[in-house]
C-alpha cells in the first residue's frame, strides 16, 4: 500500500519533474526527459524530502521501455544478436573482474569492508546487489548508495560523451518505422505487461523490463507486431525512470557515508573508463560501431542504457542483449566469486565506518 504522505509528495514533485525533463529535452540532449526529471527529483531527495515511486507506475514505465525494444525484433535481428553471444559473455565477465580487482583498493581507501566494496562495484541491480552483498557481510546502505551513484554517473556522462565524440548521430527519438497503431499498441503493452509479470515470477534480473523485451520480441519476430513506440510514451517512461533514479539520493543515506562516496566515485569512473576502452578495442577489432559497443559494455542500468541506445539511434536490441546477459551473469556468480576468490583476503571495515 502506498503511503498517503509520500503519494502527496509525489504528486507535488511530478509537475516539477516533468518541467525539468522538458527543459533538459529542449536543449536537444540525449535522455533529456530522464536526466531532467532525475535531477529535479535528486534535488528534492537531497533536501530531505522522502520520495517513493509506487510500484505500479514504475513497472509500467519499464514495460514501455521493454516493449519498445521488443518491437525492434525480427528473425534477422534475433540471428544477428545471437552471433554476438561470445562477446556478450566477455563483456559480462570483464565487469565482474574489474569489480574484483578494484574492490580491495576501494576498501582500503574508503574505510569499508572488501565485501562492501566488491558488491558496490559490481554492475548489477541496486536491490539485488544490496541484498546479496548484505548476505555476505557487506553494508547495505553503502552498497545501495554507490550503485545509485554508479547509474547516475553513467547516465549523466556517457550519453554526453558519445554525443560529443560522435555528433553525426541524431538524438531526436524517431526512425524510419511507423508508429504502432493504437489497437496494436494496446496489445503490445498488454503482452509486455504479461511478460514483465512472468519475469517477476521467474525472478529474472530487471524482471519487468527484460520480461517485456522477451515477450514482445517473441511476438514481433513472428511478424504479428511491428513499428515503434510513440514518442510521448517513451517520454513518460523516461520521466518515471528518472524519478526512480533520483529518489535514491536520500540525504540521510548519503550523509552517513561521505568517505565511501568520495573514494567510490573515482573507482567507478575508473571502471567506466576501462569498460569503454575495452568496448572501443573490441569494436575496432571487429569493425563494429563503437557507440553501440560502448553502451553494450557500460556499467549503467539496463533501462537507462536501452533508452540511451534509442536516443542515439544505436543497435537497441544488441545493447539490451548485452545488458541482460551481464545482469544474469552478475546475479548468478557474484556470491561465488566473492566466496572463492576474495573472502579469504578480505579487508575488514575500518572503525571509521566510511566516515
């Protein structure tokens, strides 16, 4: 049940978040609706206002994003994506290896346990990593905060860097495909919602997003659905995702771990740079599109990277596939990597608690 006070706060915030998204979007920058709404929400959260996006609209936003990706699938695209499977595994493994290598350094510099540092740096979901990390002795608050910062750094910096380095790519959402007609749009969203529900039942990572991608993609590949999501729906989804991102920047949580944040940001930037260089090297070697592989390798959230790929007109299906497989890999092996390779050499938390 939604807390009435938080619902009133959300209703007050929503017009400001939409205005922020419109303002950011008016500058013709990628992810304008998401970044503007996230910034406004983050300001509210850091000022001490408690914000919680209700589950229903949050899931609806993820279903819209997932369905828009699923609509791009054809049998040819599915075959094309499958051919990248070996590199997908490499990309997922690199993210885990980078977290494992940097974690001891972050633990020492940040005055936190190695478990906290390791699960804070893994490119997995915020909720999943906080839960798994806590079960292995990590500090849930620090893990959740650094994951929120990780996603914000990637979303805030990567689209702008790619837009600056590759300005020939358009950023206005559009494309050659016609918009999905209204009856088909209703069916698309219903199929996406069913897929999201099944994904949640099967405990998939980013369940409502990934489930919608798979369900709508399966139907679109058969030729029964096609086209592109109306821009107004994608703008609404960006605002929802932006609010969900901004609400994580709670003043109380962030103020309790200043040392962890001060050392965690450079560590995350280093991993971002490493993954970007690895993606650029792979793209050069394979004569592939560098922006697409940079987004595919990036350590941002799946929803945010899919939206970035759409905004920059990159290979959305490929980016989604890379991000989905990495999420599955991280959830599957994170605890095992910790127990087998890192636990014995773990750095305990300092008495300062990261302050």
